[in-house]
DNA sequence: CCTACCGATCGGTAGG
DNA sequence: CCTACCGATCGGTAGG
C-alpha cells in the first residue's frame, strides 16, 4: 500500500489553499509565515512542504484558480448569446456572486500579485486582461457611437472599481449583502453610462 | 551653534516619508526593509532611526498625514456652502486631484493600515470614517426621499470604489489621466444614482 | 510526518 | 551636553 498519492491528497491540497488564502487575505502574503499556514492547516511545516514546493506555489495556485474561474464565468455567459444589455447585467451579477464566494482569493489576486515571479505574474495578469477585455467589449456594444469607443476602457475600469472595492468594505455579517449590492451596481452603471460625455466633445464646448 | 535641531531636520523627515511611502506602495509595508528605506534616502539605517523611532512610525506618519489632508479638503469644500449637487461635484474633483498627488500615501492607507497597532489604526480609520460620512451626507441630500436614505451608504462606497480603484490601474505616463477621469466619474455617478432602486421597493414588484 | 537545524536577513541598537 | 551620523553587530525569526 501507499503506492502513489494518498486518496486524500487532492482534498488536502484544496484545504491548504483555502487556509492560505484566508491568511494571505488577512495579513498579506509577505507578513504570513509558512509556520502560520501550517498551524492553520493543523500540520507541521514539513508536512505543508510535502503538498506545496514553496510559499510562492501557494500564492500562484490561489491566483490561477481564481482567474480560471472568472474566465469560465465569462465563457459561460458569452455562449448564451444574449443581447449586450442582458449580457452585461448577467456578467455583473455573476461576478459579484463569484467574488463573494471567493473573497479571500480575490483579495490575494488584487493585492499580492506583485509577489509572484515574472512568468507567473504575467500569466495571471493576462487572464485578468482577458476578463477586463470581455467586459469592455460588451460595454462598447452598448455605446455604438464610433468615437465614443474610447470610453469603453475607463467605464469598464470604473465598473470593476465598484465591484472590487465592495469586497474591501462588505462585512460577511453586515446589514448589506452582495445580493443587495448587485442590482444597485447594475442600476448605477446602466443609469449613468449614457450620461458620460466624451472628454473634449462635451456639451459645454 | 548646533543648539536644538538642525535646520534641515524637518525637511529630512519629509523626504524620508516620501521615500518610504513610495517603497511601501510598491512592495508593501511588510516586504519593505528598513535597509531599503535607508538606501532610498541615501543614508545609513542608524541615521534613519535618528529621524523615526521605528518602522511603524513611518507607516503611521504616512497614513495620518494623508487622512489629515483629506479631512482638510472636506472642511474646505463644506465651508463653501454650495448646494448639494455642486458640493459633491467639487468633492469628487478635489479627491481625485488629492489622490493623484498622494498616490503612494493613498495605496499605503488602503492596504497597510492592518499593520498598525490598534490605537493608531483606530485613529486613522476614524478619520477615514469621517471622510466617508461627509460624502454620504451630501449624497443623502441629493436623494431626499425618506426611505431612500438607506442608499446613501452603499452609493457612497460605490463612488469611493470607482475613485480608489482608479489609482490601482491609472499609469502615470498612460493615455488616460486623472483630469480626464474625474468628469467621467462625475457623469457616471450623477447620471446613475437617480436610477438606483431601493431594494425591495423596486418597480418590478 | 516529525524534530532539528541551516544560511540569510529581519528590525533595532551598541560604542565612538 | 547636544546633534548627527558611522561601522558593526545585537537577539530573534524568516523560508526552506
């Protein structure tokens, strides 16, 4: 017996990632020691190193898994072939939901990506760029006026700002829930973006 | 001669804070060593400790100075006694400007506040809460319907989300500038917030 | 899967 | 007796 990996091996790897993501999100990657991760997992540091080669491997797996999930959500929504309006509403709702389920991984992704080596960081950032590009494409379709296409990028970033920032202040046990926030974000964005003027082509000139 | 502190003492303290803020913003507080701060300042670590008691004093001074500036902007705009609409436009414009000038301090404030001891952290967070409350008050005045006052807080946080997130992706040498973003944020928010429905009291029920 | 360690570097401080 | 620093090293702890 004990040939190959134990049957619980993959479960342990997942459990470790979840503990590590929580600690990295709370204290930051650099300030979290492998001893703390091991203790949170109820194992020795040596055992922890049995599952992951080094500290950076934890970070890379957390970020990769999160970005991969986000790209899967994009693909799923895109293949529904909804009109742009409904597609953006669906994307916002699904992303708020996804971020809420993966709050720790999301904070790690947004704050600790700088601690990865260049190759890993670029792969993760490429995934993020594809996600942002998918949002920007839908938003550009909602504002088909030719010269206003330049607004798609900043509007996309403002939308991500609202959603990303939500998870820095939404308390898991607070009055406000992410289910309540999703329609507020949607209303605010859909109500507001037709009012945005192209800089230099505004009504005041 | 040489009674009291050298004439350049306060200038040195300011210069050190500026270098430390840049390093903390780039690498994170925990991952930045006092040796790196000293090197960036062109002095020995022992000299650095002449100006600041310890590493945490750098963090606290950066955060306190930034929050104090933000509270000063609030006070300045409030005493102009503008109508709510113009007051919020002014606040948005001034904050985007202020964040752009203090981009490093702002990132340190939003990411590294967790590394302060409890007393310092609570004082800084109290300052931030007063700033947020000032925005929420103006936004509540813009939506005077009684039951909709509950929306002031989430709308305020979405507005801060757009502005705060801007400085995570705006490149100092990029095509988009903060001067161009301020009116886009303003248009989006003013265009959108009248469209936001109170949860549970929406038009669909 | 553990105890016992390593090379290095951490934040902070000594004497001069 | 003060300040403004220096070269060297302290006690502990990091990742591995």
